[in-house]
């Protein structure tokens, strides 16, 4: 069964940290770039960070640069997103998605396609991150 399953969300105080995981099954994981996206109520979905199949290419939204770190373990079919120095503006449902990138398509482009759900091959169900004191 093809699926992506997110975990690791929760309630954290401002300045705190979380690590999100995106576990994949049912497809050849290393062929796919993986992105983390988030959507807060009333807001458009935003591309947070994306990583290429080998893990050598990454992209971060300006709003999370220096605070979030994306990584992947292809042996475990899992992508991680380390969230540090969280603030209330980071509160959202976080989703991971997979896309097999064509020639010349960068992970930056992948992240920028966030509002276009059908552009991606697979989506997870999301995990809630709430930053509040």
C-alpha cells in the first residue's frame, strides 16, 4: 500500500523543539524528492523544506532558514524535519509529500509548487504542531 505517514507533532512552548518524521511505504523511496509543507487555518499551504532523493539537495523557506533542518534516511524510508526555536507563527498542520522530479526540476521548485496538490505523487495525512505558552 502506497502511503506517507507523518508523526512527531504536538504542543510545544515558544523556543522549543520538535522532530517530525515522514515514513514511506509502497514505493521506491530514493527515486522521490520529499517535501514538508504546512497549512494554518485561513492560510495557503506553504512549502517549508524539500530534499532530493539522495539527500544532497535541500531547500528551505526563508521563514524557517537556520531554525529547521531536513534530512532523510533512505535505509529506513524516512524523512525528518527538525524544528528548533519554534514560535507561534509556526503553528500549523505539517504534511509531507513525495514527487518524482523530472530533469532540471529542483527541490526549490518542488517547494514552490505547494499550493498545487496534484503536482505531487503522494501526500501524508498531516501532523499538528502547536506552539503556545
